[in-house]
C-alpha cells in the first residue's frame, strides 16, 4: 500500500477518542487539545473518504452505520499506534526495557548466572532475559544474541567488541575421601595411577584434554583415560564430589565445593596460566540501556570465589 492510500490517522484517532469519551469536549480534554480541533479532524476524515461517522446534535453524538462498522477496526488501530508510540519513547529514552539475549557455556550459566539472575530481574522488571546455554561458538547476529560470555582467546571473534570480566584458573581436584584412600599425586605423570572422571564436550563430541604448566613454564597436555565420562560438567562435578576419581576444569564449576572443603585442589604448582573470561558483543556502538544494565550485572558477579 502506498503512503497516499493510507487513511488519515489523525482523523481516525480523533473519531475513536470521541466515541470512547462520549463527547467532543471530554475527548479534547483527554487529548490535550480543543473541541474545535477534534471536530475538524473528524470532518476532514469524513470528507476525504466520503463517509459519515457520527450523528451530531447539540447535546449528544451517535454512531452512524458506517461509524459503527469502523469503530472496532479504529480502536484496534489506535491501540497499535499507542503501543508503537510507547516503544518509540522507550528507544528514545535509551531502551531501558525489552529483551536481552545472553549466551554462555552451560556450566558457567548454571553455576554463576542463574543463582543471581532472580535478584537482577526483581530490580529490573522491565527487562526480559533470553538465556542460551551453548558451549559452541554462535553467529551472534544471526542468533539475535546481545551478549556472549566466552573464555579463552578471541581469535574466533574478529570484529567484535569484547570486555574482560575476569581471569579464571583451571584446577585439578578430587574429594578428601578419595585422596585419603588413593594418595595425592605430586606431578601430572602420577595421574596414571588414579581414576579419572572425564568431560565430553556435547558440541564437538571430544573428550576434554587436561592441561598443565611444567616447572619451567612449558605446556603439558595430559590425555585422561576416564573411568567415568559425562557430557554435563555438573554431573562430572557430582561424581568427583562423591569420590569417584580425579577431574580437571574451570574453577567456576567447583569453586563452592573447594571453598566448603568437599573438594581439594591437587597439582596446584602445575596450574596453567589463568584464562580470560570475556563479554562479547557484535558491535562497538553504544548498547541500549537494557543491555548496559545486563552487562553491569554480569560484571558484578563475585569472581573472587573462583580462587
């Protein structure tokens, strides 16, 4: 439809408001205009479209047959216009409300975001969160993602805007009961004499290799031979806590268990350098207010509990 074929929206809005208010004077008062302006807007609409919408008398108004037929459609159109106006006002004010899509590794989202998300949403009821639990790298623009939380190097994110959240250690650990029964390894080579609980990346199907740093800083890759394998990091954690072997992973998974003593770190002197954790966005343009609030929430998480 061309713009020239569109109805006079001002006249249509005036007509609906007059009918809803019951009089020209009350409709004008509610709209912040004059009775004359409301009347002229409806007259222009009637003349432009060759219809008569209202029977007017000195003390009352009544719908004509044509006006009755147009009233429901006009009311629906006015509601849509008011919704559009509200959305436009929100955008002009900085986009404080609306949807924010966040993607994060499943283990991170469950351990770090979800426990604190309700308090954030209670303080920001106008924000709607969509949380995608993804271990694989996504096309943020194609998936409609506003913020991605990812660890490691940013080679796979050229042209994106990144903000460093924290530096996360990767830790080998076991339960106190397991270590009391099987002994504490003092070097990665001694892991061969222990039971391993492995993690299989559900996105790639690959078993996660363990990495350590030698005394001279050299990188050591250890291929575990797991007795038990899970493709969910929290299931792996549960088995380790119950004494079924040794495992290795990012400290965000087992931070609480290490702090409480349910797990004990081993091979601390063989830790690899801490890995950066990032918030990634598709653009360096200033994000809307709702996205900035969500980014501030992610940045405020208590990173020190990750050792």
